[in-house]
C-alpha cells in the first residue's frame, strides 16, 4: 500500500508512506457556520485542521462573506451562548468531526484607540471653550474675559491635565485585550463625556461663579486629593501595562510593586478605578459644583460595575487570587 487513506465524514486525506509512522493519526474537522437567529447555513468549511483557532476560522469565514470581517464576528457553540475567544483551539472544544458554530453580527466596529482619543479630546476642547468664554456662551460683554477667582484657573489646569494624561496613556501606555468595539458605542460614550464636560464647564467658568465655602483651605485639600489620585491612577496603569507583553492577551494576577501607589492592590482588584473616583471627588470639592458631583457619582456607579465584573473574572480564573481584595473600595465594595 503506497498511501494511507483517512476519511471522516466527507473529508479525505492522502498521506505518503514517507511521512507516515506506525502511530500516525490525522483528524480533519469540518466546520459549518449557521446564523444564530435563523439557523440558516452561512458557510461550510471542509478540511479544517483541529489545531485551528477561532481567529483562523473567522478569517476563513470572511473569505466567503467579506462584509463580515473578523472583528465583526461572534462565533459560539450555542445560539444563545457566550462568544468563543479568538485564541480558543478547535480540538479543545466539545465538538466532533463536524463542528457547528453559530454566528452573530456584532455590527460595524471601531478601534478602542480611536474611541478613547475621541472621548477624551472632546472634553479637553469643550472645557477650554467655556474657560476662554468664547462668544455666544455667556453674553457679549463677557466674551474672552477672564475670571478673577484663582480656583477657576486651577480647575481648568486640573481638568486639562486629566484629559491630556488620558490621551497620552491611550497612545503610549494602554494595551487592549480587544482591538475593537461596536461603532454605536462611540456616540453613547461621547454624549456622556462631552455632555458632562460642557455642563460642569458652564458653571465653573460662569461670570457669576462663587468660590468654595471654605476658601483656600478647601481648594488646597481638594488639590492634594486630586494630585495624589492622578499619580496613583497613572501608577496602576503602568503596573497593569507591565503585566501584559505587547501583542499578547496574557492575564496575570496584579500585585503591588515598589511604587507605594500600587500598594492599593493589597485591598482592591481595580485600584485604577478607586484612584479615578478619588480624582473626581477631589475636583468636586475644589469647585463645589453640583454637575461635577453628579459626574463623579455616575462615574463611580459605572466603574463599580466594571470593577465587580473584573473581580469575578479574577476569582474564576485564578484559584490563588488574594481573598482579602474587594472590587473597588477596601473592605466595603
């Protein structure tokens, strides 16, 4: 016999004797992709290697349906189940020689970097429009005038610093586990960030704005809180960046480093959120402005949801995860 003939379903593979050993075994997997809603067969992939990843299957699927590029695809084993990860390997999934995957269209996608740059550049620019009192905001007699209150200028510096920091971190620090997000999210996110920036800037830079009740002492205390929390937030971002090599999706348990700002990892899973909330609390105390306080409250609510999700993920993935940690507030939440 000059060749080995292996047949699984309708897949056939001929293997020359020169590469076939006594224990040689080849498995060829067929993959059918169905629409998760209608169960219509969208694609049939023949002769797929069992070592193929979901990412490779997405690329093969794109060849037959170019309108659904890989980032737009969600493949799952059950129509209502969770999306499979790109790095999942076919042979490690509970499928036979014919794998049935269900497809959902995630919609048009946009890169996280683009989203973050758009989200953060908007508030920076919008706030400055109110700070410089450009025409048509406060009335003609106040056009391009300047506030006499020091806290107004300090608030502008702090607000601008915060968003410039975010922009630079997006470009040079953050490493994203997912390359894209749905395009529709950018409109929701920008409405939130840009809208609150305009609302708080309008009142802080208003000609009738009054300084905080306790004057310079209140402002100095708030400034100290803001600066400490900004440094802490940046330190956590750097620590998280060092956990993940460039281009990988490796996940590790974050631990404190020699940087004292990272010691908050001893008590919470997401100290970057803790510091972020602290920064906005400091800014609210500094300006004594209701829109800032509401922005801080809404932000805290959303970051608590994110922190709880990440905390659950850590507990599920790592059996040796530190038991004393809470999601965002030490000992409480």
